[in-house]
């Protein structure tokens, strides 16, 4: 028994329609005027900001 692999071949227009039906339209590109400028900030401090007591108050209950 011979296998019949005669499948339909889609054209580029058919594939384009199927992509549109599945995903919809692409969003409009973001204009350079609509972008925001990033500002670098200082490094985040890891540790007590003023004194250990204040750090304990910020973290909540614990053993001092």
C-alpha cells in the first residue's frame, strides 16, 4: 500500500492571511519622541542607612 502525501501547498498570500488570523496586526512602531531617557542613579546601598537600630526597625521584628 503506497502512502499518499499529496498535501495542499499554501501560497505566500495564504500564509500571510493565516498569520494575520492567528496573531493580528503588529503594534505601531514607537516614535523616538515617545521614548523616555534613562537616568543612571547611584548604587543601591546594601546595609544600614543610618544605624543598626533603624535598620532593625525597617526589617521588622528580630533579634537585636
